[in-house]
DNA sequence: GGCACACGAATTTTT
DNA sequence: TTCGTGTGCC
């Protein structure tokens, strides 16, 4: 077999990683060093040069985005598309789901088990707490969720948690874990943590399971290895125990999921944990300019515990990093929008720009401003598609149909749309689930449904010797009228949907009939007229996604696997129906994919996302916004590990930029509706100022604007003013270009921005005066950017007259040229 | 049982 | 600011 020609395009280290065949391989891949390139080529190389079977290769990633991207790139490298489709490329969680789905019986699960997402999990936790007569308020739910997930991330079963309990409180937690786990099992469901933990248990306990898998899967590759949690790590160990063909790629500097249980110790200690580890360091960065890389290094250098590596580039320095400090968060956003607007005018493409923020909430302002400027954008992440109420409702119906034990799903939709089953009735149903023979809400519902009102015996002829239980049953039997009718109707809908599953080829058709049957669109229309159209559109998108899933080339294989695993033990036609199996697959997918694949609109839009979402991506021009203390870093307590992780996050953000990097912040920011003064992020101050350039339109003359505030605060208290020594950072002097602010449209505020003292006064007393035109010399406005409440943003072409009544000819981004009276305009800059 | 309203609380990041 | 939960009324 001859080497493929692309081998020549790799640098020596990359090539070493690609050509390595057997045994453990650790690739320490700095940002932008061609990590994905190495992984994808390694896969191709294994197949085409070493003759490894495609289905013997398993590549694991953490996000669906990364998995999709890898799949795409592998497809490009391997000409045999059928072979390429047999390579398993999936996230850890999808892989776990697949293992469980195919071995449900081994894991003690029903074939149709549900996957609970974080929201479902919370609901169940709350129910369990109620049943245990414990507080079930938000904080308690959060605490227990955190606890359970923490145990599962560490690979601990309830029993192990109990064994490790060291005091009353931890015993109580472990006891809760046990009860919760039983409840999950009762509901025929698994949570996210189980997708790793349950397969892991099989690997530990089922003789031959690990052996079988390691014969099947001979080469494992793991992307973003720094993000593995202990459970995932153990899973990898067990899967590769017989052959040790484990290739991991990662960068300890980009470990940003500690809060989710990721432990960088795995990558830091990989060399010791396995024998004869081949180590490859990829240190050449191909992505960023010299200055951007230097800035990233300035920031990350402050972290202690790191693999030693020296990221370098032979690219030129490039432009200095542009820093802008707005007077408030709104101005920050509008400055960013305008900067992009200007670049677009010069011919840049929207998809070259990305705005990264620390928390999703920050995105809103940028959306607003981009809209003002008529710039197309796409928001990645945020409230994910599958988290939307209407989507969860529809999926809950499907889950109910497939898994009658799924009480969380049942409770969600039994009265959606409203059909007369209120809190009281639901309580009665719930109370009955403790009676023998009625384990689940749907059982209780059927009990009611079959109780025809006296002459016929109740379902199962259930009677209880226990008076309390009998009381519960009596309460159910006494239901009449709307509640009872609603319950019957609900069961009928499920029954008909199950029937459809058995008789319809297309899952999309089944869902459409479900919508009709529930009259869901009308329900949307009546309950929230304003959003109904949007929500309905989302539902159509869901149907679309289902159709796509049904046509996906990898779907048949998935279905076959499940079919094989259940065929010999189940002969329920509902279970074995094609549509059911596909529905099962689709539900798994939707539980594990946080966002609707928006592969469609990559082009023509500016990208907005959190920094977490940005990992693994790159853009020509990057705006890292909200660079302030308390926003970024966003620290809960003063745990140094937490700070280190925030720092890595900053490193990730900076290293996404190829050619231009903008860092912005605001001196005042609204948080929870309250306005607060801010301080510049320590990460910004860690960057050597020689690499930075402060934009002259900033509301400050120093990047370390808080230093001047501290400085003058000091001055107020002591007669001998000293230069602030509080900051350990380099001092920055804006040597030139310190413009007066008289012509920037904010000149209703006296121009007193030059000295620290005046600046600090400004911070204390200045109130942003929005929209008041004042009596500026209007002739100066030609060329400046203005905004209008209806027309959005535009550039001033011409001015006639003066003062408020002046008539301005403006080229608006959205509507073209208009003439508008001065007083209806807001000058932006 | 359903609805409207008020109040209160709370906010990282994601599989 | 926005969300969700709790209360009171029809």
C-alpha cells in the first residue's frame, strides 16, 4: 500500500502522529496546530495504509459539532463513502447511548428507555425530594442535581457513594442518589450521567462485554482529551485494555469543562498511566498572527500547572489588537456593530466575523445592535432548539407513546393542551402510583379510564387492603366530568399514535397526525398569540429534522443494531415497527444534540456565541467582548482552580482569531437590571500593552481605566497623590491619537476626558443622555453614523440647516436614502 | 380547573 | 431584565 500524497503536506510532528500505528499515543496539540487535521488523517491512514477496517475505528469527541466536522472531513479524505460511513465518529454520550440501546437488557433497561436531559432530571429530582418529604425548592434541586452528576462523572454508583460517605450529610446525599436512581429506573429512563456510567458498569461487571467490544473496536481516537471526566477515562481504559490502541489529542491549556467533571490530570498524567506512550507535541500554530498568539501566551503564561510547550508561528505580527472601552454595555455593543458595519462596507464577508461573550445573556445587546445596522447574524447556542417548550411538548408525547413508564414526559403533556386535568387530578394520579399494580402515571390514567362508573370492575380489579391506598384508589374512581374525559382523551391520543407508529412508514407523518390530534397549533394560537407563529415554525423545523434523520445514510445502520439487539426477546409489533425504531433513534439524537444543526446558514452571517461554544472554531476577525472583572473572569468563589479555568477560557477565545482581534469592555454594565461600574478584566491587563491599541473613541484614555478611578479615589483621601500601584499590570500610555470627544456625537457631555481626575468624576456622575440632540454644530455630522428609531442605522451624507431642525440626508443600511429632521436622530459616532 | 396577576427569585459555561 | 412559582379570583 502506498502512502497517500497528502502525507507530504504534514509537518514532521503531525506526520509522526498520523503514522503511529499501535499503542498509546498522546498528541499535545496547541491551539491552531492542526489537531483535527491530524485526527482525520490518522483515521484515513489507518484505513488506507494499515488496512484497518473502518468499523474497527472509533473516534470520540465531546460535542456534536466536533463530531459532525470530523465526519465531514473524513468523508473528504476517504473516497469509499460506504467505508467512511462505517467509521464510528460520535460524542462520548452518543456512544454511550448507542451501547445502552444495543444492550438495554444487559443494563436492566427496557428497550424503549428514555433519555432525560437536565430539565427532565430536575423535574424527577424534585418529585423524588417530594416523595422523600424533603425540601424541593430550586436550591435543593440544584444541590442534588450537582451531587448526583458529580458522582456519576466520577464513575460512582449509589452503592459506591454510600461506601465513601464520611458523615451524616454525605450519607444523606448518597441515600438520595440511591432513591433517585431507583426512580430513574422505575421511569425506564437514564440521565446524561448514566450514558457514561451505565455502559461503564457493563464494562466493569459483565464478563466478556469489554472483550467483545475491544475485539470490535481496535483503534480509539479521542479528541479534546483534556475534557474527559473520570468515568469517561475509565471507559476508555477498559475499552482499550487488551490492545492499548488509544490515541488521544488535546491541549491542557484548553481545558474548560472542569465544572462538568473534566479533569486535566488525565492529560497531564497520560504518560505515566500507560506504558510506552508515544508523545507528539504540535507547537506550530498555523492560525493566528504573531501578536494574537503573543497575547494569548501572555494570558495563559500566568497559569502554573501546564504541560510545557512553546507555541510559535512563522506568520507576521499582524495588526495590533484593538481595544475599545465603551461607557456602558450598550455603547460597547453598538461600537462592535459599527466596526463590523464599516468592514462590510469595505467588502468583508459577514461570516468572517465572530463575537464571543462569556455568558449567553450578553448576546442580546449585540443582537439588537446588529439588527440596527442591518447586519445578518446567527446566534449559536443559547436556548437550544430542543429546549423550546413546543419542541419538548411534541417530543414528550412521542416519549409517552414509546415508553409508558416515562412519568416526567407524561406529566408534561397530560394536560397540554389543556384538557381539564389540573393540579388536583394530577396529584390523585401521582398518589396512585405507589399502589401495587399501578406503577406509573399512565397506569393510573388507565385505571381511571376503565372505571366506567360503578357497574364494571376497575382495571385489574385492584383493591387494596391498606385503607390509605384504598382511599387513593377511591379518589381516582370518583373522578368524573372534565378530568375524567381529559384522561380518556389523553390515553386515546397515545393509543392512536402508537397505532400510527405501527402502520406508517414515515415518522414525519406520525408527528403531523399527532399535531392534528392534539390540536396543538390551535392551542399555541390561543395560549400565546404573539409567539404562536414562531413556535409553529419551530415545530415544522422539528418535522424537517425528523425527515432529515430518516434520510441520513447512517440511520439504517443505527436502526439495524437496535433491531438485532431486541429481536429475540420482544415480539411486540409496536417495538419492532420501523417507525418506532427510527423514533427511538431520533429521540436519542434530539436528547443529545443541543442545537438544531444549523449547518445551513454558515454563510452570510456574523456569528455570536459563548466562548465555550467557540472552542475548536476559527474566524478571520474575532471580538471578545465584556472583558471586565466579574463578567470575565466570572468567579463564584475565590478558588484558584476556577480562576485558572477562566484564564484558559480567555486563551481559547483569543486563539480563535486568525487575523484580527478586538477586545472590548464597558465601564458600566447592567446586570439583573442594575447598573454597575466595572473594572477591566485582569486578563486584558495581563497582555503586554505593546501588542494593544486603544481605540480613540473609547470612553477612557487608559486600558486600565479602573486604575485612574482608584488613583483619584486615593487622591480624594490623601493629599499626596501617588500613581496607582494597585495594578500589577504594565502601564499603558496612549501616546498619540487621544482625540477630544467634541465631534463624536456625545458632546452634550463636556469634553473633560483628558485627565484621570475628570474621568473619575465622569464615572461617578455622568449619566448617559440618550437621544437628546442638543445644539451641536450639525454641519460636522456629515460622515458620522446615526440611528433612527424606524430606519435603523445610517451614514450622514448631507446636512442643511442647523440645530434640532436641520435636515439630514442619510444613507440607511436597511432602507437606503432618506431625509430626516435632526431631532429624530441619535448620533452614534 | 383555568386564568391573570403579583411577587419573588435568580442567573456561567453544555453533553 | 426575565423567568418561574404562588396567590387569588372567575
